C-alpha cells in the first residue's frame, strides 16, 4: 500500500481539525480506493526469510501479525494521533481496555497512583479494586482541588489519572494546573478525554502526557462498535505501552477500527452540533430542576476553566432531581429520548447513573463521588433540538416538575 499525504505530518500539521478528521491517516492500495480499505486478516506473508526476520527484529517496516499491526487499525491510529496532536496512538478493543492498558503498562507493585474521585464506575473500579490486588497503592481526591492532588503525592507516586468532564458529575479538572504539578514531580498524567474528544479538547496542549479514549462513544458516534485508543509520545507508546499490548492482546479488531474511521469523518460536525443542542436543552430546563450540571452554563462552578480549555462543551450533561422515584418517573415519561447508558451517540439517550453505570459501587461510594439518587445524565443527539426540548418538557411535567 502507498501512503498518501494523509499520513505526512509535514502536511497534516497545517490542516485544520475538520480536515484532519476526514483526510489524516489515509493509505491507499494499488486500486486507489477512496474509502479506506478493510483488511480482515490475522497474519501476513513475506517474500523471503530475511524480510520476516528483519521485521520481527524491528529493522524493517511492515506487518507481522494483527495482534501487533493491521493496515486498517494503523490508519485509524494515525488519524486519531493527528487529531489529538500526539506523536503516536494505539487502539484497544474497548474504552476500558484502553484505560486498563494505559495504567497497567506503567505501574508495578509498590507504585502509587492518584485518581480523581469523580469518574466512570469501571474506572473507579480499577482504582478501588484491580490495582490494589497487584500491590499498587491508590488514592482518590477531589479532582477540582489542586491542593488535594499535591497533598496526595508520595515518593512512589507514578501516575495522575482523571477524566474531564467527569462522568456523570461533570466535574472539570484544570488540565494546565494539574499537569504542571505532575511534571514538577516527575509524574505521568493519564487523561480520559472521551466526553470531549480532540474535536473539543486536546489535553496534550495543556501538558498531559497520555490521553485515553473510549472510541465507542463520540468518536464512533452511532453506537455500532466498541473501541478504545491511547495517545502519547512515540517513545512512551513504543517503550512503555507497546510491550504490554503486544503480549496481553487487548487489540481493536480491523472491522471496529474501520467503523471508527468512518465516524471520525463526521466527528467535528457532530460534536459541535450536539454541543449546541445540549446547551440549548440545558438552558431550557435549568430553572425547573434543583441542580443543573452543564459546564457551558455560568452556573457551573468550573465554567471559566471549561471555557479556557474546551472549544465547546460536548453533548453530555447531568441534572439532579429530588429522588430516585422522581428521576425514574422522568425516564418512564420520555417519548423520543431513549433510556440507555451509552453516550456520544447521534441519538439522544438518558440514564440514571445510580442504578446503571455506577450501580455496583454502593450508596456510600456514590455519595462520595457526588452521584445522588436523583441524578440523571443525558447525551443530546442530532435530532431537531426543539423536539428533544419538547420531549423533556413533557416528561418533567409528568414527573411534577
């Protein structure tokens, strides 16, 4: 296959984000296809023994095995890296495979990690349950509090791990401040950027070392496949992440990578339209709900930080009602918006985190994270915003709001 200018960084670095999302990381075979080719193969053949030996030794470029390289996956990795402004990217089977790989590839027994307490339930499970099983010490702090991060640092602290905006509390972590603190102490920052993607926020520009994704969400955008991605420097990817991935195998399938490639082509359009729709919906109901959690509204405690580090505020926000019964009543009254725990989809979706995404954490842990029984999280899609506003309006009325 020949690589087009879509993989030449001297060219792509001058492109704007929407162009990168459509064109970056494009390889073409001798057939000159316009749509990226889908390579469903587990292995590769070689012209001679010397060629395969050179490839396995790392002395020659080329594919060896699809647990390590695949042309379709590689195209998607290049596109994500260019969008992120990263030197390199490696795709994973799922978003949680990406988070797990990004942490375990660099942590060993006796190391210490500090994580933000507000996080997706499975990410907190890594901190609270998985890492301690392997002798890795963990601490959780209020991600919004710089002093708390600093106070949690120990001589053996190796990683800061957080998401911003946080799921589902919409806490905003000051990327510039936290990443600067980490660098001053030789600590690697791993940022989960799934709620925003590179279309709306690029943590590397604010000093982050590693950015991890559930590409299942806004990157893919239509709820079709699972995928994850980890971005960082070429050295970190090659020397720290790749040995772990090569030998443990949390790889993304070529088909799923191809679907994500197609999703990336419309990412900029979707992210900005969905952001506008979400903000309009949040404004329409803010006065009717006890607590509104949308970083694009002046009422959000970290609104100014969000404005500084985000190009737009994303399709997802949360709001809090008085009880679980009231929250469930709103869900049950929905006619257009679907009840679903997915996010980033082009369809509007709503869920009750306390009984879905964070159900296995227990009431005490949820309270510590700021997830109340009355919280609802919504992903606002690409429908006409007036229809979504009308649907939520009638659902709130039926719930007595």
